[in-house]
């Protein structure tokens, strides 16, 4: 009997402990990156970018197909092929027009998560569906397998360990695809490594006005980062100050070739903003974005070719699949998708 009592007390203590732990867990605010990072499909509402590139979310996002006539999406398992329809349409247009310029096709890297928001890993920005990474590696003339898209490494444009472009890798076609992208009025900025900016500064002749949009930044020697401005219909989107009108080849660029930008931070490292952000840090509209219904399928909100989005009139009828020029893809998307890598 006494032994039974002890058992009961132990059990009660255990249950009490678990309850207390549960309450504590419930009272801790969940991280926004966890909530957004696990969404598989977009919010099926009118497209809108809410907040800022590094602090916000996306409603009414669409995906770019895994394959198009002039592009292939990379790292498909990440499920970051989602963007504001204006950005996704722009990537399709760039792929087509760059192909006419002689670029064999785009390898499309990360855009955004289905509903945007902070990511479980990687980028600080890419949160509102207006940022896209495009590899400097041209598309091969064959369709890559799922496994290759996960594992193939991008090629750095730099000489190893330097801030200088490797002329064996850099070609006039690389400059041309950047010029093409910078020429679109929707594009406000293109982030590239300072070494690449320098290369353009040293070599671009004729019209140099587009160089103002080419902005030096850390990283970005494997891919360039296209950023469009706030689209119409996004009153909650916070614009970024326009870059200075100059070509940016003077003093601003010189700073990148000093020690300062590359000096390791002193003292204890602060956690990255995206790693601590809760919903309270994001625009209020992002709660509704999280809770909004999903579209009936990914295919219904995937742009496959130049004919435009196979739209699912959001909140309306089934999409007119017949209007889409290409099958979306016959590449199986891995399920379940790993949350991230
Ligand atoms: Zn980027």
C-alpha cells in the first residue's frame, strides 16, 4: 500500500511537471520564422507585400514553376519559389529576354517562402516576395535532376580569397544579364559582390546609368539578388530609399576595398533579427496572412510560362489550366519537404 502511494506521488509529480512545462512553452511567444517556415502554400488572398524586405510577409504569392522554357529552379526542396506575382512575372520576362541576349537561361535560387516572413535559415531579407536570387552560373542545356538541383554548387565569380573577379569565369554575357535586369523600371536594386560592381565600373561603356541600381553587398558572388519596389496594391509595403543617382563607382565603392567592411565583429555576437522575431515584430496584417486559407493546389498558383499565371482567380473559380503553355513540371517535388537546409 505504502509503495503504491509512493508510486502515485511520483506519477503526480511527473504529471505536474509536464503540465508546468507545457504552460511555460505555451506562454513563450512562438518565433515568426517557425510559423512562416512551415507553411507549404501561400495565402489565397489578393497579392500584397506587407512590411519591409527584412521584416514582413506576403499575401497572394505565386510560385515560379520548377522548369520553364528559359529557367530551372534550384534547391527545390527549400520551397522558396514563391513571390509577389509582379516579381515572378518579372523573372519569367528576364529569363526570356536574357535568352534573346544570349544568356542560356536562368538558374533561379531563393525567392520567398509561400507566405514570406522570416526564414528558418539564410537570408535576412526575401520576406515580402520582392527579392529573388539568380545564379551567376548559366543554365545547362539539359534539364537537371532533382538531386543535381540540390547538390550542384554555384560557381563564385571571384578569384579564391580575393575581392577580384576571375576573368576566366566572368564574361560579357554576365554583364549583359545584369544590364537587362537593371533596365526594368520595377527593379530598384541588384545586389552583387563589391568585386563584381568594380568589374562593371571598370568595363561598362556607353550608357552607364543602370549601374546606379547595381549595389555592392557582402556575399553575392555566386548569385545576384534582384529587388523590385513596392507593387501597386500593397499600401503596407515600406519602400526603401532609392540608391543615389550616380553610377556608384566612386567613394562608395572604394569603402568596400578597405579593411572596415571585412573586419570581424567585436564582442559577443548579437542574434540575427530573423532568429528572434515574433509576430509582434511584424506588421499586424501578417497574422491574417498566416491564418488565410490556402489555394486548392500549388499548381493552381504556379507560373509556368510567358502566358502568365494560371490564375486561380484568388478566392474564385478553378484556374483555366488550358491557358498555360507548358506542363508545370514532371519533376517530382520531394514530399515531405525538409523544413530547410
Ligand atoms: Zn540574395
